[in-house]
């Protein structure tokens, strides 16, 4: 029997509530398809930071490097500055494990109502591909004259040809695969070359070069400000959207909101070269406002687990997980409050497990 070793980091807030749901759902499909998952749980979190002064141990990267994948819940909690929690855990994992492609599907699932009037599942189905290790999220910069009226902050963005070309090629490759499955085969570039005079014209040049390398894929580009408007007004225009670290981050939060709730949004931090494990995390964050109330939506965690299984080569199991999610959402009584329902996390989980096992909800 094939066994997969998964480094599991529930993290903070609702991460500790929904990641176990994703684990149980993944175990359920694994049992059906004849493989097994060994979950090694790490307590790396803001709570650990409060107790020890670090989000993870000094050898944390080495501890997870030999696993088949990493399953992460959420990072962040009041009292710990966001730059401390992120730069102490999430960003080092992404960069030291060379997870340079962030992939975030956006899809209006059956049973979910978009806040956009009259939109159907066929009209909201695209993928945001985000450059994940450079761009605007660099460590280059600093502060001067703190506490004086001359105080200043400098933050440098870093765009390399290697980093830019590879993320664009990756986006085109996804579009090509989607085209083979009946999608449009189209890539949209997020830019801001009318206002950012060095990095964004460079981004545009590299996008043009990438489009020439992939002539079978249609393209378009929009400045980020109007692109966000088009996400709301014309979500049906998009198939694959590629953006820098910052722009991709913004768009991949807006996309799920257009599709009904950020509580359903999955994400993958991919090492396409497979020289280290990829990391899979829901988009929703730790959500301190609802943590501990038992109402967190587990869909994003389960969908994220499906992305992880697909990456590991278990495509049929991943498909079953996604189908189970949609089956569970058809019934209004099993939707959590963020989707307009009243179900608890436990009720939503039961509905997903029932769908996996072919049972009607509640039987």
C-alpha cells in the first residue's frame, strides 16, 4: 500500500478546527482508493511564539523537508504582529522550500450563491497564479530616523527574469491543460506599468515573451485597479490570471469573495521542480473573530486537501473530495454561516463524509 507522509501544521485560530476535518476527509477517500496518509503534527503557531519566542524551531525547515507534502491551517493571532508570524513561519517555508508558484482556484460551487446577481457556476471558474517568492515581498529595505519628523521607510521590490519567466510559463502550462479539458485556454496578466515605472514594464515585457513561447494560448493584460473591477463585473472573462506576489495575493482573496466566500478558497504553494515538498493551505486565515465558536467553514481545508492529493498523484481521490464538497453544499442545512446557513463545523464535516461514503446526509 502506498503511504504518504504529510507534515501537518494546524497553526492558529480556525486552522486548528478545520485542518482535522480535512485530515479525516482525506483519510476517508484514501481508504476508498487503497492508499494511506501518515500525519505528523507540528505545533508551530503564535501560541508557540508566545511560549518560546519563535514560531518554529531553528531546524524547522529540515524537519519538514523529507515529507511528501505540508498541510498548513492558518498563521496569525492578535498580540503577535503579522510580520512576526508570517516571516517566522509561512514565508520561510515558501522560500527555503522553493515553493515559487502559488495556485488558487476560484470556482462558484453548486449550492453556493455568488454575491454577484445572476451568475452561474459556468461563469465563475478560473485560477489565480501568483509569483510566490520575490516581487514586492522582499526583505530589502529599512527604516531611518525612527520617532522623528524625518522618519522614513524604504521597501524594495525584486523582479528577476528567472523568477518572472518561470511563473508566467507555469501559468501558460495550466492554461494549456485547462484548454485540453474544454476551458478557454487564456492567460490574463495583472500589471501596473502606467504607474510603476521599472518593475511593471519589465513584467509586461516578460509576459509578451512568454506569450510568444505559448502561441496557442490567448492573452490579455489589465492594470490591477481595473482588473479588480473586472473580477466583479465580468468574472466570466477569466481563465488563468497571473500576477506578482502582491497583485496575486490581492486577486486571490477577491476571487473567492466573488465566488461566495473566502471560507471555501483553497491554495497550494507549489515547488514545480519537486526538489522539496509543496505546501497546501486554505486562503481564509486564522479568523480570530469566529475561532472557538464551532462555525468555521471546513470546505476550504477539504478542497485544499484535494489539491494536495492531486499533487501527490491521487487524482481520483481528489475528484471524489471535490464532488463530496459540492454535494454537501446543495443542502442549505449543511452550509455554515459564511454561506448563509446555520450549520456548525461538525455538521458540515458530517455532510462531506456522508457524501464521500455515498450516504444521504443525516443517515
